[in-house]
C-alpha cells in the first residue's frame, strides 16, 4: 500500500483545504441542504501489480501512464446509513476516488462517473473511463475533478455475497416446457435463498439508496453540486439522483439510456425486438459480402439461412471436444445479435457452422465460444458484483412473472424473432424474491441533461431514450450505431461530451462506432 500523496500529512491537509477539500476525517457540512455533517476518511490507494493492471485491459503502452495517474488519485471512504430512512441505525462504507482537475485556476467543479450494471464497480473509473480512454476524454480532467465510487454492495464498499447453487438443467437444444419449468423453479429457490440470507442488507440495495449515498459523497467532498456522467444502469442512477436532488445536480450526460421503468419482462421483450431489427442491418452487411461469407446474396436470404441454422442446431446440437459448451440454436442466435464491431467475426463463425463436421470447433467458433471465464486475478478490483446486480433488479422489478406467462412470452419471443430470439431465456428472474418491490420515483426538472441514445443497439433500446425524455426532460443526443456505451470510446463523440461539460452546449449527435468496411 502506498500514500495517496507524496508530501507530508500537514502539507496534504493544507493543499486540500486551499481548494475547499476535506482532509482526513475532516467533517464538512452540506452547503446545499443543511443536513448535518459527512466526512471522507482518506487512506492510501491500492498498489496494483502489472498483472492486475493488464487484467483491467490496460495495454503495455498505457501502464506507465496508469502508474502516474495512480500517484495523483486520492482514495477514501464515506460512512452512510444502510437505511437512509433510519439514519441512526447501522452504517456502511462507500469507497470513493478523486482525480483532481489539472487546471485548478480554471476548475469548473466535480463530475461523478456513474457505473453500469447494476453491480459494476466504479472505483477506478476516473482513470479507466476518462484519462486512459482517449485524448478527448482525458481533457475532461483538465477543468473537472473526476469522482469514482463503488456503489453499495460492490468492490471496496460494504457488500455481501448470496449463496449460489444449481440453476436447473441447462441441456442443449430446443427448450421444452418441462425443462423451462425446472429452470424456473430453480430460479425461485435461488431467489428465496438469496433474499433470506441477509434481508436487512439486501433489502437496501436499490437505485434510490445508491443515489442517496452519492449525495452524501458530494457533501463529504464539500461540493455544492455534482455533474454526472452515467453509463448504462448509471443513466438510471443519474435520473434518480437528478429527481431526488435537482438543486444539487449540475450538467448531466447519460450514455445508453435505461428506460424510465424497471419491469424485467418488458425490458426483455423490447430488447429482443431491437436485437432482431439490428440483425437486419447485419444481414444486409453480410449479403453485400456473400463472396466472403456465403450466407446469402440478399438480406432476406441471410435471414433465412441463419433462422435455418438456429433450428438445425437446436434439433441436433454439436459437441466439440475443445469447447466447454455444446453449440445449439441459442449459440447461433447469440452470434446473430452481435454488434457491428463483431459482424466480421460473427459472420465467419456462422459460415463455419454451416459446414462444421469435425470433432474440434472451427477456428472462429472456438475464438468466440472457447475462452472460459477466468478466475479474477488476485488483488484486482471487483468489476461486477452479481449479488448487487441480482438484488437491485429484483428489489425494483414490478413484474415477477408467473411460469405460464413467462413460458407464453418466451414462445412468442422466439417465434417473432427467428434469428436472435433463442439467445434469450425464459423470464421470471425475480419470481419468488422474498423482499418487497421498491420502485424509484422519477421527476421532471429543468436542469441541463443530455440523453445519448444509440439508434440500433438492443441493450439500451433507442426508444427508451425518447421515453426517458418524456419522463424527466432533457435533450436527445443521437448516436448512429449499435454499440453499447460507445460515446466515450469514439474520439469524435467524446469531444462532444467534454465540450458539453465545459460549455453546456451539445449538438444533435455523432456517428458512433463505424461499421466495418
């Protein structure tokens, strides 16, 4: 472990106070609400090995810069109530980081990065999602402090782990009603085991509570407002924070916008429809390269070829000795719903599956399906906590679908989406969850808000961006791609993000990730 600063403690505290920042264990009264005091317990940041750094997809060329940024990063925790409605009760810790603005004379404030999931860690987002992303995103740190945090239930913040067990038979091939029922019943049993394992903690894993935690982080840092940069589920967190604390929210840019509702059955249905629509674009792209892929000379022919492959591999799944899972119709559908950055590899894998006859997987199929999920590198920060993901979804899911409805919806989904539908499972993820539904309340406000919707993606359907604008207001920024949370990764789009935070102005959109040539 190392010190967050190289100077002595007195010098650190003096420098912090000069910029209105609390030193170790220094209490700050919330200037916006008069709600009492909160403080940051500053401490040394983790010391990561090169192996850990590489596991976070930092390239060899970026490692020296990563090390330099870690020397600038400040790390700490803020104590918050487990239950914000009973602030005198049990308390938990929220882990946070800050990468201070490099141009302090022109500093504009603090921007909090809101991670996806739910359940993604955000502790290192000031480095990984901004400065290391590209030169354009790095500019955000010139005039803004960048704030990262692990939401409650994740990473270095207080968390729990649910007991896990078998989730029912996962036999390859066509999913029968009998097999679906066993999977569904196993999910109910797992939900009950999890929800009853620590209901006092798990029942407090909600988006609204994460928003409350974030506001106490703001208070502890002495910031009158937080600007927000949210990704995926972080966009919903941004909506909730802005709804609860409009006067404490500055500029907000939300990429790959979540819907303004939390029903999982509707989420699956609308995502599946969007995936099938985007496959139409993929089919046209593959048809234009029929001499390479041989899947059909027209988009319609490609659609028919892939639908036949789904049926054929469901009827007769293939087991390859070098793959951990058999290839059935769900695997074919998974290829068909890949985004445009993977069309070339997915098309090649589909072509290989048409003629696969050996005992080992064709090369591209092995490349896409052969790598097992590796164990986390020791010492690596947690990137996804599945218990938090599970609990937030189920605490907020208003559907909790019965089996007959879930089975009917699944059959309809597969029938209506012949290329991609088999990639989706039977619904009812939260049926049997023993804790009450706790939806957040969204409100409109007149503050600055940009909603970045991607025209063709299925993970965050473009129409959800429009629904969210109707629910909470804001300006739509259209990204003409199908790639989830791509804005920060594409330099031209990232430049718009930084310009927005600097000036408050935003254009109509950007091209996003390019379609492969």
